[in-house]
């Protein structure tokens, strides 16, 4: 199997990402609805915005997919009128790039919970760097910052790892992923490691 992206891979990634872009747009109001609960509970659901990269990578399993998926998803969210404005594209690029770098460190050969969770955490780090640069978290007291970052990491692992694997397992069980790549028993089992 060639590791280069074919036109089919790019189009499937964009279709997956468009779905996530719609979900991201719908997720914004939920994020703001949870925010008033305090104690950074909203950070537990923040991981959804990193999920396109890992889900698309688990399906396509080629270099460049994570970056393309996050950029396409954030573009879709922006075009639908994201309440976050144009900065959503900057976050999408950073999150996709950070996920891509982590997957590259594994040489794109690991498709298990640990690898995709770490890719999600890497995306999370990219978003935290941008949050710090924009001044969102620079003034938080130490305990508050630890809570903020800790909850974001927990939510990230849940969404980019556990939920992404569950979605792809369900798709593999139906045979939908065979349209993109042939899935062997080994491919299916690699999600369980």
C-alpha cells in the first residue's frame, strides 16, 4: 500500500472533515452553555475540536491526513459562521500540525489508543500555546491553570482516543472503511492495542 495521498484519500478526508466541521459548529454553543458551570468544566468537552485529525488518520492511515483533516474541519466550521471567527483556522492549522508531528514520530505505523491519544494531546498542546499567546490563560493562578490544562487533557484523551477509536471500530465492523482501504483482521486488531 502506497503511503502517498491519492486524490481519493484527500477527498475522503475532506468529506470526513466536513462532517466534523458541522459537528464543531454545533459544539460551540454547547461549549458556551457548559462554561458558566465554572471550575473549567467546559475544558472536559474541548477535546472534540481535535477529533477530526485522529478519526481521519485511523481511517486513511497515511501521512498528511491529520493536518488536512483539522484544516478542512476548521475551514468548514468557519464557513458555517463559527462564533470563534477567523481564528478558528489558525487553531485548526496548529492542532493539525501538532497531531501530524506526533503521528510522524510513530512513523505513521501505530493506530492504537496510545498513539491517537498522544496525537490528540499534541493537538491540545498546540491549542494551549495559542491560548497562552492570545492571553486566555496567562493570568490564571497556578491551581486554576492546572485545573484548566488537566481537564483539557482529560477531555482530549476521551474524544481523540476513546471516542475516535470507537467510531472507527464501528465503521470497520460495517465494512465502510473497505471503500478506502482493505481492512484485514490485523487492521481491526491494531485498534485494540
